[in-house]
C-alpha cells in the first residue's frame, strides 16, 4: 500500500507542472504588434511619396503590408493556436484573401510572383492592361523588358526594392515604370524558399506615357513660344539700332521703320494675348460651365462682328441658324471666341472661294441628350489631308509665311480645342485640296429638368 500511495502522491505533485506546460503550449504570449503597426505606418507614408499615388490607394497598400506582416510574421514567430472552430489552413486562407483584396484595390497593374519569377497572383488592373496571365506562368510571358527581368532577378536573389523604367516602341510608344519589392514575411504556398530569398515579390507597374507626353508638350511649348517672341523682338531691336544710327536724320526712313516696328509690336501683343488666353482656359478645362446660353445668338453675334472683314475680303457670308433659342450650357465669351476664330480663319484662308457658310442644326443621330452641330464652311483652296490631325496643335501652321501674312499666332485652333473640351464638345475638320474646308462642332444641348418630373 505504501508503494501505491507514494506513486499517487508523486503523480499528484507532477500534475500542476504538466498542466502548466500545456497551458504555455496553448496560450503562449502573442507577439506585441505595436512595433509592426509603427513600421507599417512608416511604410504607408513612404509608399505615398515614392509611388506618387492618391492617399486612398496607398492606404490599401498599407493594409496589404499590415496583413502581410501580421499574417507572415506571427505565423513564423509564434505558435499561437487558431481560434476555436478555425483551422490554421483556414486562417492562412483568410490572410491570403486579404492580401489579394488589397492588391486588387490598387489602381496600377500588380503582379505577385515567387522567387523564381512565377506568377502567384495578378490584380484586375494587370489583367486589363496585359491580358490574362495564368497562375504558374513566368512573368516574362507577358512582360519581356530586359531591364525589368534583370531587376526582378536581383531582388529574388536577396536584393532590396528596385525602381526601373523602360520604353516600348510597339505597337505604340509607351513609357513604363516598375516598383519591385521583396515580401520577406510571406510564404509562397508549399514551395520551399531557399535561405536568403524572399517568399514572394510584389511588382507594381505604372504607365508614365501621359506624364512624359505632357512634359514633352511643355518643353515644346516653351521652345515654340520663345521662338515666336524672339523673331519680332529681334526685328524691333534691329530697327531701333538703325533709327539711332544710319537713319537718325532721315524722316522718311523713320516713318517707314516706325510702321514696321508697330506691326511687330502688335504681333507680339497678339501672341501674348493668345498665350494668356490659352493659360486661363487650361486652368479651368475640367470645370464644365453651367450657365444657359443661346448658341444661335452667339453664332449670329460672331458673324456680325466680322462683317467688315468679310466686306474687305470680298466674301459673302451666309447664315442659317435657328430663330428659336438653341440652348446649351456654356460660357458666352469663350464660345464667341471659338466661332469668331473659325469664321475669321474661313474669311482669311478661304477668301478665294468668295463664300462662307455658317450653319447650326440639331444632330439627328443624338438620342438621350440632344446635340447641336455648328459648322463653318469655306470654299477656298482647302487643306492637304496630312495636316488635318495636327491643326489644333500649338504653333502648328500649314503655311508659315501665309499664316504670318494673315497675322496668325498659330494658337487659335489650340484655344478652340481647349474651350470645346471644357464644354464637353468636339471639333471635326473636313477638307480636300481645292474643295474648301469645313470645321464642324458637336456640342451637347442643355437638358432642363421639370421640377414635377423629379420625385
């Protein structure tokens, strides 16, 4: 009996120790997530700056980073059991879904690949941009840029985040940029990851084509504006030097030179006025006007102000616009500028035809929202087809000499295009050599709601 009693006492003494060990196995202290939150917040700020994306998009990136760090970090560093009723596999699937949701919410194409460059996940933006990519396919199946693949190889071999850019020429010229970041705390499924290599790699691609195009346009604009101003300025300087020197005592030469100087000063004034006008319009091009105006009245007013020019050029102007108001939402002064420019161009460059037609009518093909079609047609020499796509570019001229003789700045149609863009309208140009030219404006009519129709 004494042996049995001793055995029972020994077991009783060991029981608390056994229970304590089991509790430690089950309730092991979780990792303090405060540092993870702080690090994730820092990455969130860096993401906003480095990627130059809206705050809402970088917030999703922050959520992704947090999910990845929490999901991967706690999985690798602790042995906390999954909550009752949820297996570790199910918990891993929850983290995986969270990662995919966060990546999917980003506006730029994103690829998640393993250290071999094999695709593990592709967001919707990437599928729209590059087409369907199956899980397990190498990233190089869709993106063959050598610089990107080389950077991906460096990152997969333990390198840090890289940012690279490249240009594609086919089927059109594109500028692209890629951010390649290793995800150390995340595993790539059942794939054994060699030591020193990231579990997964995030590749985010941005299309810089529009930004580069705008940079090029700004550079070209500054160069062209400088050139256009330099020519009359050099002319003025030359005549001033002549008046101060050889022509100092010659009244006849002085009168002649002063007349030329006045013309050059007027040319500079017109150019500066057009530059300022274009700048003002560009600043509010995304703000659609809300004021109700009468398109018929605007077109008649534009014709009336240019009748002296038509008479001087010997051109007959025929006007056919509705007698009743053709209501649109717009800014009157800007629309007067549009039609005055189009009519004046027709009078200047199409005067040999002896006639200009100005018309306005409802578009018979418009369905839900009525559209007006306003046309200015001349019967002059016309324009070669190769020039038509570029007519609305700044400083583009079909014939530089003729344009300057007509006192054009090369900015008129660029201003027209920007004003019409602000009014959600568009410009079509039709022309053939020796058949004149037609400038056609499609502009949405005003939709006026009856209060009785609104619930």
